[in-house]
C-alpha cells in the first residue's frame, strides 16, 4: 500500500471514530434532553455525524481530492455513507442469521458489519465522493 493511501486509511479511521462520538453525543442529547424518539433522534444524529465527517475528511483525509463543487460532493458523500449504513445493518443481520449463537455477543456481528461498511465507505469516499473532476 502506498504511503499516501496508508495515511488516508488511517485518517479516515480516526475521522470515523470522531464521527461515531458525535453521533453518540447528539443521539443521547436529543433523546434525553430534547425529548425526541429513538428513531427520529437517530436520523438526526446520523445526519449531523455525516456532515461532521464530510468536513473533517475533506480537510484532512482527502484534501487533494476535494471538489470545488461542495454541494455535489456532500451529496455524493451522503449517498456513500447512507449506503454504508445499510451495508452495516445488512451484514450485521446476515451474520446473526448465519450464526444465531452470536445473539449473546451482538458486538461481534456489529464489528463485522462495521468493518464491511468502513471498507465500502473508504473506497466510495475516495473514488466517488471526493472526486475532483466530478
């Protein structure tokens, strides 16, 4: 793996961890202090986290690949992240269906789903969302 790609993967992972923290904080705040329902709060927290990670990835991970058309770039990024979320959920469910015993340790199928989604999200971000010629 090239050094540029290695740095991008590392930065993408760090930004993703920060995005998870933002997602968790917003979700908790909306439910506990804002009186939102669990699902409405989750949709809002996801949108906030995607926006934060788009900005951070644009500035730190894919700076050289960032497009001048920010709104189109953001739309492509949101599509990638939304698809990644569906992949995460699908892999999680598939692992649980294939190995029902893992219901006792749901973090294991969660990790498999998260890993699959992270690979998709990185590739989709690098080659579709942050595409300077798009």
